[in-house]
């Protein structure tokens, strides 16, 4: 899954990007508010990690504009601003959660999972239907109750499909959800990924709609 990291501090940004990628996320990192606006306009993010004290455009303005144009991507604010008014203002603007620096990376991951679950309308870690479910905590898929391990890209692809059961997602939409900036994507990468997942989960787990894309059953 792709996360947009908006952080102007070089040391914090680099270490967070490495840690996120080590945890299986595809992380795009920008260092100012205007670049954050541009990246959000391209879409495809599962969540946003947003610092408030940014050059060129403050994080609160990034958040305000995103919500005004109807962007519902979960936003987790990461900041050293510890005043109550700052926290209330960010939440009132549409932030999904607020985490003060410094923080433990494990807590950040847990909060990221929580905001994604809320966005998916799930009170617990499982999303999907009765036969095919995705565990957001363990990053495993359950097929008729039996658990199977997934790679990071398999997890991202299945999460994108299970967010909208029955909806057809195009190749471009799936690529945007799986791959970050600078990652080389071959023309048949999605086909190869889905072929491997069908062998693991069953031939009918992910269905192709010729000329349009792929979907999972509603």
C-alpha cells in the first residue's frame, strides 16, 4: 500500500521512509506543502502522514484544501506542536488522528492501521466478504477461514480490490496503489502478480473484465 509522507526534516523523513518500506509500505516522500498538494492531486494513497510546520505551505492548509476538494484519504498528523488548540484545529479540519513527536514507530503503524480500518468502515482488522478476507494487522488473507501469507505487493493489490468489492479497477489504478515513485513497473507486472495470487487463492478469487481491469466478487 502507498503512503504519502510529508516531512521537511531530512533526518526524520529519510528514517521514516526507510522504516515504512521495511514494514511493507510503498512510501513517497515530499518536503513541502505545495509538493504535498500536487502529490495528493495524483491520488492513489492509502493514507497520508502530515507534518504541520512545512515550508511554502503549512500542513494545516494542505489538510484544509484536501478536505475542501473532497479528498477523503486518511490523514495522520505527525508534529512537535503539542498545544491543545493545534490538536483541536487539525482534527476539526479533517485529520483522522494526531501523533506527537517523538513517537515509537510501532505506535505509528498501529495508528495507520486504525485510520485505514475506519476509512474502510471496519471496526476490527478484517475487511472483505464471507469467503475472502484481508487481515490488516497481520497482512494475511483468509480464504474460507484458512490463512495465507502475502507479499507486500499482493497485500496492496488485494486491499485495493477489497475496498470496493464488485468494482472494476484498471491496470493504472492498481499500479497507482501498489508502486511508489521511481519504482520500475513493467507492462505485465499486474498480470504476473494476479496470476500468482490466483494460484494461491483460487482461480475465481480475482476476476478479469476484458479490456477494463479486475475485480473481486461483491
